[in-house]
């Protein structure tokens, strides 16, 4: 680990710029990864009961938030398999992780961003300017990379659950 106390101003700004570019790239990747997850959520909800209500789905789909879609999937699993079943428990565990990914995505997309002065990490500020108690989160590149990977894994896992335990 380098000694940040010995960094020159030029080195500090270069490191901040590099961190900003890396974080911006990863946020862009998260947008795409999360978008694929949301598409998987829509496909799952739309094809409930072998697509019996597929024609009507398009009329309502625009109004569904990601949270609602995840909750619908969980509810469909509970109705179809019962809350004590192993299938529902797998869907419920998946839904819990999907909600956590959604919450991080919301922080990422709805925050103001800055880079720590020495370029070690990004800072997401999720409160408006002038609010006395600002809510700040340190967001590292590795955390953003993990979020991208989590979204991809959740979409894949949902497909596998649908294949093994169709809703």
C-alpha cells in the first residue's frame, strides 16, 4: 500500500481521474447488467402459468418496478409451491438477493458522486444538497464489479429456477 502522505498534487489528481474513469465504466456496466436482470424478471412474470396471461401483460408491464416484479415472482412461487416447500424457499432466497442488488443499484443510480481526495474509492451521497446529515457510502471498484456479476448471476439463477420449478 502506498503512502498517500507523500503524493504530489499531480499524482493525487491523476489517481482521482483514473478512479473516476474506472468507477464510471463500472457504473455503465452495472446499467447493462441490471437491465438484463430486469428483462429476466419481466419474462418470468409474463410467462407465469405457461404464458396464459401473456396478451394482457403488456398493458401492465410498464408500471411494474423492479421491486414489484421480484415480489410478484416470490408471490407466484408461494402460491404455486406453498411457503414450506423447497422450491419456494429457493425462490425466496433468490428474491432476497435480488432485492439487495436492486437496493445497491438504486443507490448507484440516484446518488451524487465524488471521488475520495486521494483516489482510493468513490463516494455516493444519497441525500440532496444542503441536508445536514448526509448519507454517504463508500463504493469501491471491486464492489461495483461484484454488483455487475451478481446481477448476471441472479438472471442466470432465475432462469435455472424457472426451468426446475416453473411458475
